[in-house]
């Protein structure tokens, strides 16, 4: 009897969701970005604003500015197979003494909000009756999204693409030893030898990310394996294209790597696309330009390639009743440069221009398919205060906050280039944008932010008229 009740409850939930989508009162919003871009902080702040913000904190969000927003609450999660987004745990971290940043995204999670508002259009607006918009926020690692191109590539093609990246001068010190071992692996390598080298490749990717600032790393699950940690489906790696071509077809090494690559595509990447990614209506991509600038020219160049790979992975197209019900497409995508509070306000325009420069080739496809695309500079949770100091007879803009080691700090963070600097600049100097701890916050007011109201207006403002 309990099984029957569970099926009836599930069916009722599905029918209710179909009805809400048919009425255009349901949005699936994906939030992604390479680890460290601030996904957890962004979602926590977004939920916090929707639950307790006041109009003076969100002036650009029209439904709030016009006094039509009645409030929000966390609703029961629609997909019980997904891990819930730990909003309460993130709030505990931010309210602690001293405060700490919430743990980073490690797997897919979800939270549903019920947003109550008074419409100003249509029959409901004329009757003055409040309506509810259901907002599902799906948090997933950008590293997993970077695997979607594998669905269109054979193992040989992937090796031809990935091997040259491992030879980049900026990374050779980290990759040279592993590349040598991969080239020397015999055609009849044992299962244990292949597994050992695959584990070393996963460690190599982590080193490239942490030490070298690399972002375009595949397979993404090698970095964030989630429930697949230790599974054979992750025990594969690239071979030099010429070495792969030399191996006989019956080679154990070749057969093993090709079969595991295919299994990864079919059993890991394809279900992620089908079950989660392909159902999104709108998308946020968070970008940490400042960390890339700290690392150097090669890292910024690869960030541009990563943004292009991310933007080409989405299924774009204008929304309609039919597509929303049966074949959702992303009709709005927001690319947001995060950690704006780590800069003085006068540098925000340069950061926006740098984003435009990095995304020059990434903006064409969404526009071609009729998707609205926006680029924004924001801070989901302000960790600093803006200020000015006198220095040698001049007034200088600075920021003040608490460093990660707990020291109070007043800094002039430096200037952001409005476009990618030439090689001469990188040889002469570099960047040193330092992170901050979260602000002291008691939870009575909404979290301090910068331009989250603009993000809300772009992402859901049109649905709350």
C-alpha cells in the first residue's frame, strides 16, 4: 500500500509540475562555473535575497521595486534522487564566528523556491490575486559540463585535442613526467598498470588546476568524481596520438582505454545531459577572471577557450509552451564575472570589458538561436567595503576587509585590463588579487551583495509581471 501511495504522490507531483509549466509559472535555472568561481556562495545569496530581502536591497528587481513581491519560501524538492542544496549549512558557515565560506560544489544538488507575487498583467493582475512562481535551482560542477563535447568525439579525436594541451610551456614542468610514462606504457599493459596511470592522471589534472590555474580539463569527473570515485569507468587517460596510431587493434591498452572512454560517454555523460542538463530553461555561468589573471597569460587564454566550450554546450532557443513542456531550451543565459567586491568600483567597467573580450567568439551561437544573453559583474556576498585614502597628496580608492588568515586589511587591489594584455605586459608584471573571508553577518538582514538584483531581473523578472 505504501508503494502505491508513493507512486500516486509522485504522479500528482509530476502532473502539478506540468500544469505549472503550461501556465509559465515554473523555471529550471542551472548554475555552473569552474570550481572556485563561487557557485555555492551565489546560490546561497540568491536564496537568501528571495527569502528575506527588502526593496531597498534589490532596487533593480522590478517586482520588488514595485511592491508586488510578497515573499518566498523553500518548497519540497521535486526530484528526490538529487542531493538537496544545503542552504541551511551554508548559512551556518556564514554566521559563524569567525565566518567561513561554504564548501564548494562537489556534485549535482537542487533547491526549489515558491515565490509569491502580485501580477500586473493578464486576468490575475486584473483580479488582484497573488500567484506563485516555482523556481528550481540546479547546482552542478562546470567541470562536468565540459565533458559534453565528448558525446561528439571518438577516443582518437579526444586524444588529438587533449594531448597538445598537456605540452603547453606553462604546464610542462607539471606534465612532463606523466606524459613520459604514458608514452612508455606497453601495448599489453595490465589492469593494475592502467589503473595506476589513470589515478596519476587524475592527480595531474588536480595539480594543473591548483598550481597552474588550468580550467579546460577533461574528463571533468576525474576532478570531481562524486559517487564514481574509484570506479573503473574513470580509469582511462589520453595517449599521444602517434602512439595510439601505432598500437595494433587487438592491443589490450588500446581496447581498454577505448572501451572505458565509450562507457564514460554512454553511462556518465549522456545520462547527465538527458536527465538534468537538457531540462534547464535558463542558465547562469559564473566566471572567476581574477584568479586567471593572477596565474598568467596561458591561463587567461584557456579561460576564454573554457567559456567557449561552456557556451557551445547549451541547447539554445526561445521558449514556447511546446518546448517548455516537452523539449526545454535555454532562452536566457547570464555570464557573470564574480568577486567584484575584490576590486574598487572604478575597475568594474574594465572587468566587464575583459569579459566581453574573453567571450567574443562565445556570444554568436546564443544570439543565432534567439537566446537572450547578458554579461554582468557582480558580488553575490560582499566581503569588503569600499573606501578612500590619501597617499602622497592624492585620493586613492581602496577596499577593506578580513584576509583568509584573519587579519584586517586595507588594499589597493590594482587595475584590471579592459582587454587581454600583450606578452610584454606579462613579462614586466603580473596580478595579485587576494581573496577575503566572508563579512561578519548575524543573519537578521539579507546578505550584502552587489548587483544580484540585476541578475534576478534578467533571470526571472519577465516571469513575474
